[in-house]
């Protein structure tokens, strides 16, 4: 098996303790399963749910989403965590909720504006091999 290691400055990757390594390919690392984006116009007080098939079986993946009202350049972040199926990041304008099951990741956006708005969402779904 080939191994790839990167050591901290001043340490030899062939002999360094694991605490002195920046990267060690023998350890688990998050992998990007899916990355994508969508843009949706949402009516005042309305909501929209994007469904993304993750294909990971019984795993509830980690998902990170960046979102913004397209009339601004201010991005906010929402994410799920391992073992947690819900994360809610609120601004005064939007609420974004991410949850998953064994088949899909769901990104739900709610518009709290007094008028319809367009929201842009960019997301990444990660997994970890055992």
C-alpha cells in the first residue's frame, strides 16, 4: 500500500509522530461526494425545498451550504453534523434548514421578506470512508 505523509516544518515524514504530521493518507478524511448549486425565487412567507440524492445508503452525510439573497453579496453558511439531521441558520431575511435521511439531503429555504426574493445556494455533501 502506498502511503502519503506531509510533516510539519522541522519533522521528517518518515519518522514523525502522528501529532507532527499535517497529512497522513492512512487516516480517514472527509471526501466530497456531491457539489452543486441552485437558484430559486421564493414568494414572501413561502419556502422551497431542494432534494439531492446522496447515494450513501444508511449514512447521514455532512452537508454544508452557502446561501444569499441574489441582490446582495453577503453569503451565510448552514450545515448538518454527523448524527444530527437538522441545522438552522437564520438571517433576518431567510431561514435555511438542512436535513438528511438514508437517501437524500434536503435544503429548505424560507423567505421572511415582505416581497418575493431570489435565493442562491451552493452546497457540498461530504462522506467519510471507514
